[in-house]
C-alpha cells in the first residue's frame, strides 16, 4: 500500500510519499532505489 500525497502543479501533479515498491503511472514504472520518501513530478499530456 502506498502512502502518497498529491498536489497540483502548473504543468502536472506533484506526488510525495513513502515509495516502498514500484509505482506505475501512464505506462512508466518508477522504482525506488531504497525505501524512502520521494518527490515526483508527473507532467500531464494533452
């Protein structure tokens, strides 16, 4: 289970949280190197 927090950004969504396992977003996998809190910016396509 993910503990993710979302916030809007001008060109996408900012995702923060405890990434302990791989996360898939729109066909791309994000894999943390170690269990830790990460900040990701997902840019939205039109």
